[in-house]
C-alpha cells in the first residue's frame, strides 16, 4: 500500500512538473527592434521587415519582434548604439558614423572612391571586422555589417557637374569621413542625421545633401531638390556609409540554444551581403522618383571624376595617419579593406531570405 501511494505521489509530481518543462522548452521571446529609418522607406520595408519576418518564421513564432521605425521608442539616431548596448532595446540598425571617431577602423569603407558595389563591400566590411577589428563593436552582439549603394549629390537650385560647382554650397553629410570629403571638395559641410534633411532643405539651412538614391523618396529629396549628380561606376563610387545591425549582448546570451541558432543563421557574412544588395537595389526606384518629376540628373563620367579623386586623396592619407596615432597599422588596414572588397566582388551573389508559406 505504501509503495503504491509513493508511486502515485511521484507520478503526480511528474505530471505537475511536465507543463513547466514543456513551457520552458517552448519559451517565446519578444525582441524590440529600433531604428531611425522611416516606416515607408526601402530599408524598413525590404530589409528590416524582411529580416524580422524570416527570423520569426524560422523560429516557428517563438521569436517575435516589436518593430519601431522612426525612433518611435524615443531618443535620437545618435543614441541608438548606446540604447542596444544598455538594453533599452534589443536590436538596432544604425550608422556607426553617427558618433564621429567612436568606431574609427570601419571608416576605411567610407573613404572616397573606396567601394565598388554594396554587396561586395558589405561582405568585405563583415570579414574585415572579424579579422582585423574584432573589438570595434565589442559592447554588443553583432548581427550584420553593411554599406549602401553609391552616394550621389543632390542640390536645390544649382547643378553640380564639377568640383568647382560645389564651392560654397552648404551640403549635408552623414559621417565624419563624408563630412571631410565635402570640405575637401570646397563645400561647407553640415553634419546631420538623415531625418533632419527635409526640414533643413525646406528652410534653406542646407543647399543640398549627399545620400544614395534609394533613400531619396523617404526624405522627400526628390521633391525638395531639382538637381542630382551621380557617378559613372566605371570611374568609381564617390562614397558610401557604413551601418551596423547589433543585438544587446545579455539578451542574446539569455536565449536558449535553439533560438540563438536562429539568430546566428540570420547573421554574418551572407546576411551582411544581402542587406547591402537589397539597399542598392532600392537605388533604381529612388532614382526614378526624381526623373519622374523631370529633375535634372547629371552623370559624372570617368574623366570628370578624376578631379573629384585628386581633391579627396588627402583624406586617405589623413585616415592612415590617424589610425597610426591610435596604435593601429593604418596602411595595413587600408590594404586589407581593399583586398577584401576585390575578393568579394568576384564571389557569388547573396541569396534573398526564403519566404515560407
């Protein structure tokens, strides 16, 4: 009798414990994703949401996202990296260059005429950080690193066809290196985050901005400017900007192993390349938004771009010297970045996230 009662008690205990064990194994996690990009932008719709949807689907719904574009959780774009570092949010997508000089080694990809295309350069950027700058983003868990497509010049009422045309124009620039580039080309550089562009153009605070085509409609640059200068790829790309998608370290470490694996499967080299590729693909409709308004689009040919190259060459020398002063081998970093871009330019293209029914 005693033996039977003991068995019943132990059986009841197992039965009571079973739901808890099952519940733990199937725990769901909600992650807050925060960025400055507008909800109607190419980046938000075709990159961020696509990435989040893929993660949710592959986790069987056990990872869910609360998605907050346009700084809806508060703060400024400059504060995004610290928000994810401090655990205010779980995942961010932002510009390292929002905080000038904080992530100096990745600025190599923002030097003038450095990139060739966004996918190859994004993959190079990821491999570069993993191999020669692994502590650059050590405060967070890295998901992806990428760049946008070729930067273009957009002006309100004066066309830019040569370096001389930029003289005296107040030009918005996104990062420290691109701000220096505008100064080297004779413009008056004005640093500001992307969301500030429409108001600054409307009020005449700036005469123009440098941004890639894909983001033009999201900040109404197609409506607020009349002239655009793009660079023929044969002569090189004027500039690009680096981005980082990062997760709070403690949040990542708290995930069960199977959910960590889902995040890992949607991180790294291929994810970085895919993000860069999709962002550059957005250049086509972005450019069309300007041509549809009969704005003037001028293409700077390979010969004309040589003047832009020669005027901006000093930035490369300055960056190498800056890295040397910080205790890094600047020339080695520059050569490594160039070699990685060339390597990935020859590699197969990244695949888009597979959509599941």
